[in-house]
C-alpha cells in the first residue's frame, strides 16, 4: 500500500498514526449549488478530477476551513446572483 506524506491543508501539520483526520470535498466542476462536504479520512480515497479534496487534521481545522468557505461564499454570492438570475415567476405576463 502506498504511503503518501499527508499534511493538513489548513495548518500544515503532518499526519501521524492517529486518525481523527477529515477530508473536505469541494466540487470543482460546473455545479448548481456550491457545497462543501466533510468526510472521515481514508487513505484510499479515489482521486476524482471533479472534486477537490483537502486534508484536515481534525475538527478545529475543519471548522476553520468551513469558516473560510463561508467567507468565500459570501464574497462570491453577489456576483453569482447577478450572473444567474433565476426568475421563479417567469411567464407571468
Ligand atoms: Zn490542521
């Protein structure tokens, strides 16, 4: 089995034997809804080209990552809203 050196994408700590690590999964493709998913760390997770995976050393870094994601979401939401104006009541004339 391949042993890759794994470091936390949030704080940079190197993964040891303990396994309370998490993976943050972010879709990179053209998705309708922005989302972030946290899943328990697995050494054998598949590399999906349409997903960006970030290793996180634990809950603390997962919370920081989520916080950063929400900040980015808020920063992006105004421009996205302008680009993809969905008229729910279209054809009401
Ligand atoms: Zn960390």
